[in-house]
């Protein structure tokens, strides 16, 4: 018997796209125009380190320019290759359309293991990579705006934005060339947590619809739900932390590169994170069982599985054994097209990547707008809002005195009501709104069409339809 071949990541994305497109009525040719990747730039550059020249390979792929700038993260990992960046760029196009951020899709990557380099070496490498991209408008506030992804964070984004600014000294919008920057370099409050926060908001919205919860064979709310998370990096850590600390969910499994932790009574996310920071991995963490074969814990008994590390981890080899009735794809492409088919047949509900992890690009959009408007959100209206609230509170105080013992204001009402929203609150509110609306647009297609079996196909249909409309508006 010949083994069934697993498609590559890009082929997987295309297969999922084709499945949705076959249910749509697109004009001939437009389907292909939307699906294909417009261009991928490959650069090889040398950096002198430790007395010799090291050559690095990097990519920036532009999938669709139906809206500009195009947007997408830059990943630092040894597995980076053209197929991967093209798949990720395509997902960015659909993601931006689904959550209505006005961007086309792009993605970049550098083949490097960042753990092998000192900070000053990484800065040299990053600046050189940014120089190569900026020279070709592949970093540019109106053309192409990178953000963090696996292996990169605020620090790398600050170097890249600064590199662009040095090369474009008269560009007043230079800060808008990159998002995910630290606050003191033009970043926005809430960007670091955004993708994980988006996972929390996505799950909250899912659990607001009992019909959907029932489709996954679950009931009730997030409280008490057993969760397994793979990858305790930026996305996985924030998602697991918020869900356990704010929604009462129980993190029973944490899978990292050096094995997995399991404890049916729950694992303290913050203490595991501190352990990883100190020891580099989860091995020897005291308050859970450690297993060296981390990926096996993907198959553990739980209510919700959150793959938040790599692509392709749920594939033809293990899909049949996945027990979680609900999977939320925090990582990009964690479920291959073949596994998706198996899981769909089993009745597993999958909240797809293009929706689930869109919190990052949503808050990146807010950061880009903030940079272009050169003013912090809330700066103009916060005190004015407080002054108006003060008027109501003083009237209520008057009533309180008049009514005596018959009525009084609730203890914290005054302090809570008086406080005008700061940037972080506004960002969270904008993100929550975005995640709710995007979920509703997917579920409407999911529930209203008999030929749409799953949320992923629904998400693709919504996204492709929006991209098609943009192309049509351009006369294509
Ligand atoms: P990260 O580098 O901060 O974290 C990745 C984590 O996965 C690390 O803790 C790493 O040790 C762990 N890991 C590596 N190999 C593993 C393995 N074999 N098994 C288990 N764990 C492993 O990256 P991130 O930014 O959190 O991104 C994770 C995923 O989320 C990626 O697919 C990325 O594309 C996606 N994503 C990230 C963002 C963002 O804003 N950072 C936005 C959207 C999507």
C-alpha cells in the first residue's frame, strides 16, 4: 500500500481555498488571480560576525495587492522557505479580508536560529535584512508593513523601523513602516498580548452561541473547560494565561519543543513561563508530569486544543487520534488539509487560523493608524469624557443625599464610571468588536448554507468574496 502524501503547507492552503471557491460563483479567471501569490523576493546577504562572513537567506512574499499596503509578519526560524512564506502570505490576504483590516497579504522570513546569536549580532543581521527589504519598498508605510511572528518580537521590529527611518530621513510616517514596535518606539498598548487576547475573545464569542457549542459536543461556558496548548511563546502564553486567569478554564497540558507537561488538575501558566525563561524549556518543571514525546499530548483528553506553535502538527499521522472536540488554530496552518478532512468527518469543530489568530493584525492595524495620525488613542477625548461623567455622578450624589437610606450608589460605581478609557482599553474594545463581528460573518455562512460544513470553508467564502469585490471595484 502506498502512503498518502501530505501536501506542502502552500498546497494545503490552496486545497482549502479551492474547496471554498468551488462553492462560489466567481467569474472565470478571478479565482486563480486571487489564489496565486503575486511575487516572492528571495535575498541572500552576508554579515561579518565573529571574524568571518555569514550568509543568510531571507524572503518577503506579496500574495495580493488588492489593497495596499500589504501586511504580514516576519519569522525567524531554520525551517523558513519559499513554500512556507507564500502559504503564510496567502493566509494574511484572507485574514485581513475576514477581519476587515484594509491590507493585502504578505509575509517574510529569515532562515536563522536566533538562539545561536548574541543580541548585537541579531541587531546587525536584522538591520541588514531590513535594509535589503526597504531598498525594494518591501518595508514601507504605504506599500508593505511587517510585524512580529515566530522568533521575532518588539526588539526586532524596533530595529527594522529604525533602519527604515535612517534610510528615509524625510518620511514623516516612517514609524508606520513596521508594527509590533515597543511603546517608546511608536508601538501601541496591547500589541504584545493581542494575538493571545484575540484567541480569548474568539472563544468567548464561540461560547456565546449555544448551537455552535453543541456542534462540538460541548455545553456551558469557558469556565472549567480543560485546555491543552502547544507552544508557550507569545501567542500560546497569552491565550493560556487569559483563559485560565480570567475565564476559569483549566490548562491541563502544555507542549513545548523539549516535551510536554500534563496535569489533570491544572497547570499554573505563569509559573511555567517563568520556568521556561530561566531554564530554556519545560523539562524538570516540578508540578506536572513531563513526557519527552511532546506531540503525543496533542492527543490527550481535553475540551479545547490550542496549537500555538508550528504548522502541520495535526496531520495524516495523528488526526484520527485527536480527542479534543474543539480546536482553535492559534498558529498558522497547524492542521493540514488531509487532517482537516479527517477531523471534519469526526465532527471536530475547528475555529480556523485566519480568524482565530487575527488579533495580531487587528491591533497592528490600530498601531499603523496611530502612527499615521501621530497621536495616541484617547488623548483628545479622555478628560472630556471624564468631565461629562462627573456631571452625572454629582447629580446622582445629590439624589443619594436626598433619598437618604432608601437608595445609595454601589460602592465602586463612582470610580469606575468616572474613569475615561485609556489606549489599552480602547485597543481591547476595538479588538473584541472585531473578533465578534468576524465570527458572526463566518457563522452566518456556516449556518445558512447546507453545502458549507465547517467554519474554515465559511471563513474562506467570506474572505474570498470580499477580495473578489475589491478586484471588481478596480475593474478586474
Ligand atoms: P513564538 O516564537 O513567540 O513562540 C513559539 C513557541 O513555540 C515557543 O515557545 C517555542 O519554544 C515553541 N515551539 C517551538 N517548536 C516547538 C515544538 N516542536 N513543539 C512545541 N512547541 C514548540 O511565536 P509566536 O509569535 O507565539 O507564534 C506562534 C504561531 O502563531 C505561529 O504559527 C505564528 O505564525 C502565529 N501567529 C503569531 C502572531 C503574533 O502576533 N506573534 C500573530 C498571528 C499568528
